[in-house]
C-alpha cells in the first residue's frame, strides 16, 4: 500500500512538471511573456487616447509581432519601430486575434487597416505610404475605432 501511494505521488509530480514545462515553452505562453516585459514597453497617445504598448524595435521582435497572442486589453498593443521611413506590409501568420493597424509617420496617423486573425487564411495589408511606426491594437477596441487619419501622435519611448 505504501509503495502504491509513493508511485501515485511520483506520477502526479511527473504530470505536473510536464504541464509546467509545456506551458513555459508553448508559443502562446512565450508570446504573453514577451508582452509583459517591462523594459520593452512604452505609451502611445493618439488624440486623447493612451495605449500601453510593447515595443518591437529589432528585426526579430518585428517578425514575431503579436503572433500567438489570444487576447489583449482594449488599451494594449504593440508598436513597431522602423529605423527609417519606408512602406511596410504586415501579414497575419499565427495571429490569433483580429487587429487594427494604425500607420504612423512621425507624429501623425497616415492610415488605418484591418488585419483579420489567421483563421480564414493568410492576409497581407500594406501601409498607404512610407511610415516610421505601426501600431497594432485589438480590432475589438473601441479606442482603436476612434482613431482617424490626421490624428496627432505622441510616443513616449
């Protein structure tokens, strides 16, 4: 009986450890952790709306973007920072939620695009002109819906 109990305890420990290991290495968990990094965050103010964003400044950060993220608060998102002003194209590979993309040149909104989740296939959206920043927000955010071309932008990097 004692050996049986010890066997069950060992089995429970193995199962729990495997679950934790899977959670820590799953793409969704790693993506959420990336968003939670305090050293890679900032605020963006568009008009009277403030957004708390994770910065994507490197090629690697921009390539990952919001892949595998399954939910975001309405005032959260990711700001893509480009070294120079160029046209940009975004896609929805491994994007689990629909996004609004706010195209920014300097201190003004120059366009907006809708990028659906990848459930209906891969889609591409292009900036309407050369840009210095792109802001991805949850498409369901009422705050994102209020943003218009010409709105002023303040980025606190």
